[in-house]
C-alpha cells in the first residue's frame, strides 16, 4: 500500500503535465492514475513481495518466535515452505492482474487520455472503427491482439460524389506508422457501368489517419496482456519481421510473477541469517537495496541482450537464476 501510494503520487504529478490539453483536466488525471493502479501493482509485485517477507519474518525474529520454532524442532526449510506457499498465492494474484485486470484498465485509461488530449470524439462503434479523409471513408472491423488492424475497407469517391474505388484488405502491417502495407487486398474499380476487380497480395497505403487515431487503433505493447503480446510476437515471426525487442519485452512480462515468488524465497534465508538480529530499519534498508539492485540489473541485462542480440529467455531469466543461487547458498549455510 505504501509503495503503490508513493508511485501513484509520482504518476499523478507526471499526469498533470497534460492537464489543459484538449478537454483533459485534473479529474481526468486522477482517474487515469486510478485506472493504471493495477498495472503499477504488477510492476511493484517483486519489490513488494521482498519487502513484505523481510518485514513480516523480521517481526517474528524480533519477537523471538523464530527461535522458539527452531527450538521446538521446526526446521528452517519447513518454515521456508510455509512462506513459499504464501508466495505462490501472491504469484497467482500477479498473473490474474497481469492477464485480466491491468491490460483492460490500462487500455481504458490510454484511450480516455488520447481522446481527451486530442479533442477527438469517439469513432468506435459495435461494427468497428470509422473515419473519413476528404473523399475517402475508412472502416476497420477489428484490431487483432490490439496491434493488427484486420478486415479493412476503404471507399473512395470522386469530386461528384460517385463511388470510384473500393479496397478491402485482410489485415495491415503497421510497422511503418506513416505507410501501412495492406495484405491480402482486393480492389474494385468502378469505371462507368463496369467494375474491374484486382487482387493484390501486398499493397502500400499512405496512412491518412491522424496520429491520435493511429494510437487508438494500434495500442502500445506496454499495455497489452501477456497472451495478446505473445500472439502478436508469433504473428510477426510468421511474417518474417524483427521481433527481438518485443520478444525481450514478452519474457520480461512472463518473468514478473516468477520474480515475485523468487523474492519471497530470497527473503527467508536473509532473515534467518544476517538479518535475524537486525533492527526493523536495517531490514527495510537491506530489502530496499536488494530489490533496487535486482530491478536495475534485470533492466540492464535486458537492454544489453537486445543490443547484443542475445537469447531473450536466457537474458531475462539469468538474474533470477543468480538470485535463486544466492538463496540456495544461504540455505546451505543455515543448514
């Protein structure tokens, strides 16, 4: 609760920079912070698990309860398993937030902010997305995985209001935000009383949408659910596109619940060992330093992995494996 409050306050201060753009006001900024709170809870989960475990076990150590348990013959391993069970429940909660709640609220906050700051009115209907560009009307039936516009229809009229060209495409490659590539396109050209049909496997299209409209159609990868991000990465791989950065992001999201569990496991030998007789302030300081160091090293490893083209899974999971090794070594010393 303390961590979430602090980081939510920071997010609110940052959101105030947008107040005054379009119809975006202070109430919108506060609602935006509230809607993005589940996403922050997921990001803070590893540090929260570490601090909570150290503080909770530290209180038991300070009250000599741990010593009493050990004197009764309860091994540190058994106590560790009890704490790990709670860590597993926390990990399941993180997965639920990460897959269901956080993506929905983050996307809702993002769309509300874009619509308010851009001055656009909502142009989404139950039948899809509609917009107009001079003599062209554009319809996108759906956006797969939040990133791939599909079933696209483009109606073009001449200066006299007569239908001149209809283009339908199965989906669009949006890697270039200024020029999409319509895939599986079919064009129907109206020439007087005749209609000429052409099938084009790949058709470049200069995007005539406003930047805010593109943002609402093609959501940032940061607010996609884990399953949607995985499907998007799989789609890009199938189409032969570069997915190194997105794959690294995917593994970072995948490792978040695992990092939460590992942090709980790491806290146990620390409290039984060097922090057993420490004060509450010292335990909190050590926990904060360990959590910050792990967060910093994990992000540095991910950036280096992307630059050096290293295996994404190996790069992301290496810091977690090292932390598990440290915990195991401490457990051996306790034994």
